[in-house]
């Protein structure tokens, strides 16, 4: 049994006002477009252009070749659009009042020559190559939005569009083919047409008296349904974790989550972490297919469950989004992960390729699309990009640190200028592995520990008898032992004499088992029977120290990179499943996170899954995820000559 | 047994000089782009723009929104390009010396500001919206070309590109992912990437020391192969006929045909013509799947045969082209053909949708593309568009008539101004059906008939004993009987007295069988045993008269439409399988074709198959096929109030 997916800090989605978006603090820079250079780097800043938006009166700085529409969207300036910047709706009309913005061929179709001369352009076609002043007309429609992620408001602009149309039946005088008849009614869209849609078109048109609903995903006509089905359009957001897989069914019309289901990743028998699963593939060529099949079966089972729970036909799910680390996503898609597991640690690709839901083994609409996220590095994958999106790391002026703690720990530091990221190999301590009485976060696991005058207070999952210690319990236990002085700053248990002198109420728990010093957290039935109790060993403390040193070395180096003091951070976001159960106070005490006020340490929850929802609900957010690939600078720790010294410096606990 | 595919008039393909292209007579107008209006019509001419090409000194008139590159290509003006106008190679540099051609974002990447100011543009991005004068630099490379179709030279520019690249292996200092590493070496292409290619990429790169060949079809990276495989790229052109299916394997690097195989369409048991196959689907919903499966199995079997014959791996076939009438193509793709078979006769679509070879059931490269042709009407399908392309009907200044004779007869008349088309229901007479001693063109069929002083001279397929009369024999027989005076102009056999008076050597063959007058072509063993002989009945003659009247009414009306005298036509092209075996002299004598010199009646052969080859060999020709959709004006015969009178006028034979 598992604790299930961690809670999310975002409110439940619904249709809400978007005024918050207008006032949201926004970073001054916009991300470069998805098609830009493959290299990340800081030199982009030198070439940035300024855009002044009126009447908002906001000036933003953007890298060259950003599309104006994206720059506005990214900075909370709302521009009318129904296609989300795809160049099909021709609604994103703005006027360039200063600076050079060449006329494109689409502009010539959207505007009269006089309007072009007056500076009118389609914002989605203006590639920023000059400082610009831009006049944005008032919105014609007030867009719907949903709350999602870490306090994020997402204006609903799903890639899935449904259009109900009534067509005139053909006659000898009007022999326009079925498809062209339909497309003429969708003339604001420039779609390509799937054979799947064409196969059923004749029957659907004739059986529904030419009243049909076209289903368009991005710019592809994937199906035509009889009658008006515009109210029914669904998507599934997947968080494909190494440990847990979570599926959320979303109503794409309202943004509301309709059902959530989760399960353990059935790849577990091949190893708890990504490295052991990659190793399995390296040792046995057939393992790739089996691991791939297991991932697909999990996704498929969850898709069936969320649809059944909400009474939605799987065929009404037209798009899915999958957030996962690089290994999980490559395995699920049948892409050999071996290069991820051995130096020099190479991704198959930064950028997601076009995949269908069926490529993930999903039996939803047969032509449903699948969105995946770009990966920044072998160990900073799509799950982190998704999490950064959900956390708004890319658009917050404050200095914030994002930490996703696990066997591999991903750390991202953002300011209003830059985003820097690294990965730290924290090891399996937080999973309860390599800890003598360690266990996964399951019933019987001690997950919180308090030491006080009245002894030891334990929180146990499922309120059962303590059976072991999970990661959050381990962190709590060590933090408390440091606090009460039974562990010194170097991580060594104090002498029994010293314990008895200072903490007589706990001293009899500090004992030895064989050669090793241990602290007993929960006695077994027989007092004094240390071997059958739940205890913490000196070696366990060392394991935790190594893990926390890896992490704190990571954020220390990132802070230096941005030239900020760790203590001056505005916020630390603890992401991911483990982070959700960690006590901020204990994390601070151990030095796992920088020394800031505990209230500034925020449990962000399952941000990877939240980012997947955002990608489904908004093509702009999806573009934002792609932009993160360009925006985030990856800092490699393993090739730093000073890494070992820095690591040793971080082993002691803060005093 | 079948006579096999008809001969083609085009020479065998090979690498030849393209100077012929430069001097080829070209129509003054270019076709509009594929994305333009769905309506055909003559009003486009009013809005045409003039383009003056220098140093060629040619002025052409084109409809608005044509791309300059296409306009040049279409008029035989060669502009450098390796991508065929896809906007990826940036080689099609020209200078606009007069008229307005807006700078596009691609231009800003291809040219310095000075060059842009001087009028330099990429021809493939200039959408003609003004009268222009254009300077075309000399060709850097002399393109390869192949002879194909009716004397057509096709500059080889297949959609399939192979690129051999040597990549630097990754290192800790160079962690660029596999895909981005490859794409950086293909930076003149902007490709999307198939999951299929990504799945094998890691292994292929590492097992071939990072020396690989990228396979790109259009703008899609479909595969990556170890080592240098650039010499091996193949395509298969299919002529998917109602009666016969023909496959030609082409070397896409040289244009050479490597193997040809054909077979009878296995859908025959569902009926000989398209209407009976559509009826089968209407009567039995399961028939669509069965007919579809039969078509696919035929294509698949032929693909295997041509690959085996030429020693080509099916996985090296990256693209196929399928030319067929609308019913055959819809059936093969599993698109319900019912609306084609009942008034008002509606196509699924004018424009081909994107399909893969696997959608046609082909086991070639798993991501091989399939090209199909646009369809002008329910009975003027992709086979005709393909045939028009192969015949150069769209680029010849002369007044030419294209006739594809079959159960349904397609007729197209072209001048330097317009292309008009119609379909005439000729009935099954030419297939030997509804003819008393009729049979298909198979061994034993009389295919030529000569009447002279020494009696009857017969050509029999397979040099066997005469067993029946096929379509070409029927035409010959009736034409000869008219010539020698045994049939009068109204189509009636003359009296026995008259026969004996004028043609004593043939008179004993003009006899009766039961109530009906017949002419015996081949006596059975027993002289006088008419019933067991091969003969022509008065009713057979009537059947042929109805067929020829349908056809000649068609071309008469088209000639009126263009205001030309039928006798002034420069050329009549007889297309299709049946046309290949028809005697031009007999066709003229019967009035099946206009009264012109027999030398001006040209047997064009299997032009549908030739057009399919052209589409495989050149993306420009493929664009030309799409342009025909806009260019050809369809003339509906069935709603003309004077059709019946015109038809009756055409029943007699010319005198």
C-alpha cells in the first residue's frame, strides 16, 4: 500500500476570473521561441529587445526571435485569440506604433493595406527583432481560466477544439465533396485531415442530417462526430513517476478535474530507481520491451479507471499529457534509455517528438495526441520542466529555489534574470533504502519524530505499530537528535555520559547494537531488545549526511552562480512526492534547505502532475514549457574540480 | 491471363539533359497554389499578375497567391533548389527588380539587410501579389532528370532525401542529445521527427561510430540508418485500376524503373466496374472491409514482387504513389464509396489527406509516405489528374484532347487558356460486356479486324483459336463494316441483297441468328454453324453506337465550351489500358474521336501510372498535380437540358 499521490497546493480548478493574471508579478524577460538555438547560455541577455505594451504601460525585455504574442502572453498581457497563437484565428490583432515589424503573408490576408501601413499586425506572426511599442486592443471576450499548480491561473486554451456546424446537404448543383463542405464551415482554421476522420465522414454527415461536430487537436482534424458534442472534450494528465503513476481526467471545457487515480509503477520489480531499470535494459535486450509494456499497461489501466469513475467514454479523450523523468518517458515510448545511464549521460532528445496517445499504449480516442515535456538533461527531465511550469519558476521576480528530492535530486534556482539548474545524486536514503530500519512510506512507517521532555513522539502511517522508518521520519529523527544535542554538528552520537548528563529522559535509547551506536525510536515489546526495535544507526546518520550534503552542495553552487546569499532566498519550493511529507523545520535544521524562515519553505506537492494539467489546458503554457528548455542553464556538478571539497564542507549539520 | 500493363509512350527513364525543359512550350499561366479557393472557375484570369523573368526574357501570367518558385518551375525557368521549394535549403535566391515582394522572416535569415534592400528574396517564399520583374541567377548545379510520361522530362527532386553525416561522439563536455546532435548536421532542413526514428537512434549512432544516414521524406525524419546508405532510396508507383493493378519500382536517385509487375484487381468478383463494387458496399456493410482488404493485398503482393525482382529490401522503399479513380482509392483506404455511386455523386475529398504506405496495407518502410492525387469529381478522379500530369495537358499551348476510354470515359480538352473536363457514361461495351460474343482482352479474343477482298483478317490475342471479341476488336469490326458498306451510317446492317451486290466475298457472313441479323467474324469448325461462331449482332452495333455517342457528345460539348472546331485539334491522346489497343483509324472512322488525321491521334498508354512515377520523382510535379485541381473546370453533362438531343445527333457514324 502506498500513501497515494501527494496533495497539490493549487486550489481545485474551476471557472474563475483572470484578473489575477494581470496583476501577477511577472519576470521581465520572456523565453525565446521553441525553434531557437539548442544551446542554453547567458549571452542572450545582451541581445534582448524592449517591448512597451500600451495601454497596460508595461515594458518587458525579450530575447530576439520571440513571437510577440508569446511575449505578451508570458508577461500576463492578454491578447485576443481563439487559436492560441497558431496563426489560424487571425484575432490577435495589435498595432505596432514604434519599431520595425515586417509584414508577413498572413498579415496581408488579415488586414487592408491602409491598416498594414498604420502598423496593424497579427501578434502571433511578429518575430521580435527590434525594440517595439505595441498597442493592444481591449479583449473582445473574457477568457475562462482555471487554478492549477502553485497558485497559477491558467487561461483555458486547450489544443482540443470542438466546433458544431450545420451544413447544407449536397445536390447536383452543389457537388462540393464531403470534406471540403465541412472545411468551408471551419474556414478560420487551417487544418490537416486525418484519414481516420475521412473514413467515417460520409456516414456521419448523412446519418446526422449534416449537423456534426468537428474535433480539431492543434491543427489536425482528428474526427467528426454526429450532432453537437461540443460540451464533451476531455484530456488526461499523467504523472509518470519512477515510484507512483497518477492520472487526472480533466474537462477541457472548464478545466475541472473529474477523477484522479494512482498506482505504483509496475516497473518496480526491475528496481526502485531509474539506474537499476536502465541497468536491467543493459543486461537484457528484452527488458526494454517488458519495461515499456509495463509502463503502458499502467497508463492504460489508469486511463480506464479515471474514465470509468467520471462516466466519460475513452473515445472522448482527445489529448493526454505525460510528465515524467527522461528514463520513464523513454522507457514508456520504447526508446532505449542506456545512454542516460552511463557517462556521458545522453538524452535521446531535448525536444518532445510528436506522439499519439496510442504510442503510450492508451486506448482513448485512436488519434488522440500526447503532449510530453522537453528535457533539460539526462537527470533534469520533463517532470522537472513540468514542475517548474506549475511553480511559475519562469515568471516570478523573486529569488526562489525549487528542490525535487529523491534518489536523484533536481535543484533549480530562479531570479528575475536567470534560471539555473543542476542534479545531485542524493542516493536512496530518502526512499528508506540503505537505512537499517528503513522502509518505503507505507503503513507502519514512522513518518514524523518529535523528541521532548516526555520522550519520543512518533507519527506512524496507518496508525499501526511502528515497523520501520521512512524518509521523512529519517529526516525528522536526525533533525530532532541534532536539536536536542544527542548528535553533534559533525553527525556523531554524543557519548553516553554526555547524553545522560543533558538528556536523561532519552539517554537509555542511545545504546549499541553489536559494534554500532544506535538510537532506539520505538522499542519492541521487550524493553531492551534493541535488535527487534526500530532504531537509527550511526551509519544511517552518515547516509543522510551524504544525501543532504549532495543537495546542499547543489544549491550552494547555484546560489554562487547567481550571486545570491542562500539566507536571502524569498522561497524554497519542496516538490515531488517525498517533498510533500517533509517537515520544513527539520529540513532547515539539517541544512537540507537554506537557512531561511520555515514559513518560506513551501511544500509545492506533485507539481509535475500539475504541469501536465496546465499543458493540457493551455497551448500557451505548453509553449512556456518548451521555452524553459532555452531559459534554464544547466550547471554540471560532476566536472567541477572543487566539487569534492565543497561536498565535504556540506557534511556537518548547521550549528 | 491478361495482356499485362499497356506500353507507355514515354522512353525508358534515365539520367538525361534537361535542356528540353527549357525549350518546352509552356502555357502562359501558372496554376494557383494548392491552398487556394476550392472553386474552379474562369474568373481567376482577371486578377492575374505578370512576371518577367530575366535573363530568360520570358513573361508569364499567374493567378494571385502563386509562389514565385512554383511559377518559375511551372514555366520551365530553372531556379536552384535542393529542397524543392520547401523553404529549407535557402538556395532559391532571386532578385526582384520591379514590383512589391514583402520580406518574410525566412528572407531575414537568408540575406543581409543590404541584399534585402536590393530585392533579394527566396523564390519559394514570394507569394505573387503584384506584377514583378525577377532576375534569376545561373544554376549552380545541373539537375538530373528522367524521361517519363508522354515525352516529359522530369527534373529529379524526390520528396525522399538521404543525408550521410559523420557526427562527433558525445562527451561530458558535450552532452548534446542524440537527436539534436544529428539535427545540427542537417541544419539546412527543418524537420519533424518520427518516434520510429527516435526509437532506434541511440543504437544506430553507437553501433556505427556516429556515421549514419538520415532518411527524410518531405520534412519528416522517418529513420536513421547505420553507415552511408545514400545510394539506396526507392519508391513504388502504383496504377490502381478497376481492372488491372500495376506496380513500378523506381530508383529515386536516378529515376530508373527497376521492376514492373501487374495483376488483375482481385475485387473483380464484386463486379467489373466501379458502380457494381459500390453497389456491393451499399448492399452489405461488410463488403467495404473485404474490398478494402482485397485492394491492399493486391498492392502489397505487387510491392513484394517488384522488390524481389530488383533485389531491393522493402524497408528501403520510403514513399509510394497511388493513382486510381476515386472509387478505387476510397475503397483501398477504407473510405465508404457510397456517395460516389448515387446522385448527387459526392467525393469524400478533392484533396488527398496525408496517408502512409501502411494505410494502403503496404509492408515497405513502416513510416513510408503515400502520395495520392487530387480528384476533380466523382468520375474524374486521381487517375485522370495523374494522366493529365503525365501528358503535359497542363503546360502545352496546343489544343489537345485527352480521352480515357472505359466503362466511364473521362474527357479533357486543353488550350493555352483553359482546361475543361467531363465524364461520359460509355457503358461496358468496350469491356466486352453486353456484347453477345464479347469477352475481356484475354487469349482467344479477337483484337483486330480487317475486311478486304480476300475476306476477313483477324488478330487474336495469344494466337489461339478465336473465342470472342474484345473492345478493340469490336471497334475495328464495326469500323471496317462501315468502311466496306455493310453497315450504313445509321448503324443498320444493309440488306442481304445489297451485301451480295457490293461485297460478294463477305456476303455469306451477313446472316441471321434467330430473329437477329449478325455478321460472322470467325466460323466455328462447322461451316454455317453461326451459333457456335464468333459474330457481331445488330444489337452489338447499337451498344457500340451508344458508347461512342456518349463519348463524342462529351468532346463536342467541350469543344464548344472552348470555342474550337473538333477538326482543328492539334492532338488527341488516347489514354488508359483500352486506349492503348485501339486503332486510331477505326476510332476516327466511328467518330469516337474527332475527324483529324490518324497521325494526330496518339496512343498515350498508361498515363495514370506514369503520373504516379512523376509524383514520386519530383515534388514539383506533385505540386503540379495539386494545381490541376484548381485549373481544370468540370463540365457536368447530366444537368444539361440539351444533352439528349446532342446524344441522338451523335449516334450515326460519320459519313
